[in-house]
C-alpha cells in the first residue's frame, strides 16, 4: 500500500507569514496593514481599510515523488498611492523569500511586482507571485 502524503495549506501559511512579519515592521507604508486571503468585499477609499494584502494560491504542482509541491502564491496589495503599494509589495516579496517554516520550506521570486489600478475602487495596487516549496506530511 502506498503512503498517504498531503501538503499543508500554502495560502493560509503565506498569509500567516506576512501577517506576523508585517506586524513587527516600522516602515510607514506597512503600518496598520491587514492581511487576508479574500478580495475585500467593499474597497471604497472612504472606508479607511488600506493597506490591504491578499494572499491567494494560483496553482500547485506536486512532485511525482510527493516529496515536495511547488505552489504559486499571488500577493496583491491595495494602498493609498502607487509608491506605497509598490514598496509594500517589495517588502512582502522579500519577507516571503527569506521565510522557511513548517509548511512553506522555501520561496523563490516569480513575477512582479506589477502596478495596476483596482477597477472597482480606483485604488492603486501592486501584485506579484512567488513560487513556494511546500513540505509534505503523512496523513
């Protein structure tokens, strides 16, 4: 019988990594940041909910040996202006790249950051991807 191997929740782990790491940062553009895994339902600029960092899993590819899974995480940052969105995106990317933990064992840069504008709220945003190696566990 084959061994049952599963992988941890990379999306939740990525959000936790950023939530914990950003809480300790002193940069002005990283203050009062909220980290989540869903697009904020109401992104009106008047609601004072910025900055917001969203972590989503775009896809995963387990190795045939089940010794590793390569997951693409997309991180999108909404902020008050283009510069702060970019700066926070660069910081988040760096924080993920240096992380190694029980679920995410290593991270490499993917694409971006790429600047954009939210089509609903007209808020500036910046988005990037990273490739995360996910540790297997026996189920």
